[in-house]
C-alpha cells in the first residue's frame, strides 16, 4: 500500500508544504509527536514534524526543508497523485495539553514552524491565551500567512533578521519583552539548536517551564539505533522514544549541538552528488 501525496506547495526559498493520505496517523496523532517517511524501496527513514492531522479526511500536512537527498527527491521527483512507500507513526510522546495560562510557541526553523500551529491550536482549544512567534532569516524565507499560526494565536509576531518583514530580530527578543511584561506562563519551542540553548538560558532565571523539540539525527525513529540519544538531567534519553520534546533546562545543549554535526560532511557530499545528477538531466 502506498501513501498518496494529495497537496504540495512552495513555502519559501528553502521550504515547502506537503500533504499525504495516512489515515492511521491522522486518527491517533497528538501534538508533540512526529512521523517517519520513506520515499521508495531504496529510501532512508526521515522524521517529519506534523503541521496538522485531519481525522475526517485521513490526511497529514507537514513542512519540509529542501536540505538532503530525500527532501530534494520529494520536491523534484514526487508530485501530487504520486505515492510514498511508507508513512510510519505517530511516533514519540505527545505533550500534555491542558490549561496553563499564557502559552508561547517560538519557532525559527521548518520543523518548529509546523509544530507552532499544531501546538497552539490544541492549547487554544484547551482555553489558553496563545502567543505565536515565527522567526525567519529574510522576507524570502517567510511563509505565506495562510500557513502560519495566526488563526490560532491571540498574539502573533513575525521577526526577520534583517527587518524585511515584521520586527527586526529574533523570537528571543520578543520573548524577553513578553517575560518582562509578565505575560508568559510556559514556553514551547523548536528549530535551530543554538537558539534553543539561548532560550533555555533566557527562561531559566525566571523559572518558566520551557519545553523544546530536540531534533537529533534519527535512523529508525523507534529507539533501537541509539543515534538520537541526548544527555538529559544527567541521564541518557532518546529523542525519538522519550521525546522529541523535553524540558529545555535539563538538556545538555552543548552535547546535542556537537552530536548534530556528526554527519554534516557526508550529508553535503550526498546532496551535491544528487543535485549534480539533476543538473545533468536539466531538471534544475
């Protein structure tokens, strides 16, 4: 059985949206969990954050960055109507959705941009006051507004590093102001690991619960390979099985960042080899 691609749309210079039919995921997925895609028989297992899971249609939406061979293959070789070999999930532990008060979600990379909408939608339905902060590099990286979390946010912010859209700066700048205004009861966040380390340093002195997605390299996504292990409160945990969302103040971020760069050279080599083949064929 294949999993049909039902929608696909460009989001920015580096990211795109894709929707697939995966009723088993749509029925049981909860915010905080992720899925794993396999494109074809020779494909790798790639974890993906979920933008939405529609129980009525059985469809799952996600945001994807054109970064590695698999994601470029999804963009250039797979079109609406085509099928993927596998969509596994939901995997990982869901977050606890309840009334917290003022809930912030901060995002500065593709996985978190998806999680922002999904998380705040659930939190708003639970009676929370929701605040979304989407950070991008420049206007060329900003998503169309219909894909952002404005419909489920009581307060909505966009920042860009150069100030070309929204406020100039980063979600850390906006969050610091909100904390000083005593408007933050809990923070959820995801995206760039360096930013998450700074986020933990920002909220720790205030004692604000801060729950972040720890996006480590995964192989199987079920806890068998050990690739996504992290040091958490002095113990070894696995992002796929025990997370992927963890209390940021307990994460050893230096170790996480170090481990994330293990295969950068191999990833770059594989990506360039694949893109070279596309250039030879005149695809790009």
